[in-house]
C-alpha cells in the first residue's frame, strides 16, 4: 500500500432506524494526494445500500468533490472541521427536503 504511514483521523458508521447510513472515514496522509494540496483522504457517505444521497470524497487525479443526489460538484477543502460541517449541512438539507 502506497500510504503505509497514513493515520486514521476518524471512522464512524451509523445505521439509522429508517435504514439510511451515515459513514465517515478520514485519513491523514504523509503527503497530499494529487491534485489535492492537503494531506487528507476522506469519504463521507449518506444514503442507503446502493443509493448515494450525499457523498464527499477525494481521489487521485480527481481531487476534492461532493455528490448530492445524481449531481457532482467541486469542493474546496479548508479543514477537517469544515468538511464535517459542510457534510452535516448537506445531509440535514437532504433530510428536510
């Protein structure tokens, strides 16, 4: 594995009574994952098995982005705290729609 020295910052999974899933996985890497300039690799998911409602992630070559329903948007990563707040905002907005 390329990032053997990665440190897990957060890992949590909640299966709600309505069957929806919230899962958060964040790693701190020894160096940025291009084209990102920060050292975090993350995947934040809200949905059901096989259905994405909200997802924030970054990947090599694609960088930081978020999915809301069937749409994909670029995402400007500022901090882990802001990432979590933005994700929570989108989840709450989805639930209230």
